[in-house]
């Protein structure tokens, strides 16, 4: 006969082992744990092909969040909703145009940060994808979860529309449909719940034209985020900045016919700062300093947020490659507009 106290201890130990085994093997428990670190992000958009929502991953307990660089972040206010329904206004810390990566910050502590895997995994690894695909989860509703396998680990060769993707490093190509509207910025985790990578944006293969479902490996994710945070101290909020006339730098963008016309360069004025730096027609402006820009208005606000006399640094996509330029000090002009008849 086992004493009551000893029996209770034995039952507790057995229960602990069962629960521990379930934690290691149950996809439901792993998915629930991983979902705590995935946030729902809301910002600019609302048009077909320009959704106003996406996903993000909590990287640190003090509120650092990694997400995809997109037009969603081109907003006066970016809202982040946690797994438990709490809502915070996010501050952009910067972007990495090559990895199409952005880092946000929210004023919160003791957050459930994702646990990164220590090394890359091989093809054939079973994974879970956690994201707010199609924006179906709101408030404290849990992000959606998908199951699949890493089909291959290869360099990314893809395009978005007519432009090649700027990132050409290694990615996880997945055998299930993860790159849906709202999914960019979501998490890919292994059977133990460790973060393996971040879901990328919709892309087509350059070779076959098929849609790619891929994730940026966690080591590339962390390197990019660390670089962004290290340079975020010089960034100033651009939302309330006075729009700056890019013509003062010699940049003429294509006509702003839509609500969010992409900032393609139509022409560069001879003898201007842009011409001396090397900008050319058909360049696609994607970042001003550490800020992503996806429209005319965003580009003008981002340059307007640069203090007068500070250097203007631009990132553009040219023939599928990200190229950085420095145009010299930002001109000091009242309200950022060229006087009538003035020549840049």
C-alpha cells in the first residue's frame, strides 16, 4: 500500500511527464505557444492588391517586432494587436530594403518573444506557419496556423510584377500555400515551437512564373533586425512632416494618378543633386534613409522629415538590384516647396 502523500507525488510526476510529452509532440500546443509571439498589424491600404493588414513577430520582451517591409507601414498610425487582444500604436524603427524587412516598436514589457532556432534546418523538416492570413483574426482571436514541409533551401530568384525581388539570398521554399494576403511577417516554427523564419511577400518564380511560398531564414531575419535597430537612433517620425518637393533634388516621379502610385522616377533633371548622385529614369524609390516608402506622398513626407542640412539617402530598385544613393544635404526651403519659376 502506497501512502497517500507518496501516491499524490507519484501522480503529480506522471502527470508532469504526460503534459511535458504532449508539449513536445502536440502540434496544437506548439501552435498555441507560437501564436503568442505573432501580432496582427494594421496600417495603410484597403485597395485590391494593397491590403491594410499583415503579421509580425515579437522578437524581444520589450516590444521589438519584425515584419515585412510593405505599403501597410506607410501610414500615419500603425496598430499592433497582440494574441491576447491588447492593442498598441507602433513606431517604425527602420527598414532593410534588401531583405524587405522592417522593425517596429511598441510601448510594452514582458511580451512573449519568439525563441529563435540556433541553426538553419534542412529540406524535409516539418513546420507550422502562423499568421493572420486574409485578416480573419481580429481582437483576441488567434492567428491562423498551417502545417507543411520545407521543400527546399535555395537562393531566391523571383519577381514582383515586372521588377525582380531585391533579396537573392537563401530562403526556405515551402510545399504549402503560406504567402497569402495578411501572411507576410508571420512566423515559421518547427515541431518544438522554435522560430525558423519569417513569411515573405507574394512573389513569382523568375524561371517558371509560378507563385512562390517562402520564408526568410531566422539568421537573416535577426541580422537584418540588428542592423535596423543599430541605425534607428537617427530616424524621426515622418507621418506629420511637411511634404518636400522632390523636384528640389532633381527628381520627377511618374504622375500621381492613383491613391498610392508607386514612386517610380520618370526623369532626373540635368545638373541636379539626383543627376550628380546617379539616379536615373525608371528607378523605383523604396526607402528614404531608414523609412520604407510606397507612394508619392510617403516619399515626400520621408524627405520632409529629414532636418535641413542633413544628408538625403535613398534606396532604389534598378533592374532587380537595390542601389543606395546619397544626394547631399537637404535644401532649406520654406515648407519644402520650390518657388515659382525656380530651377533645382
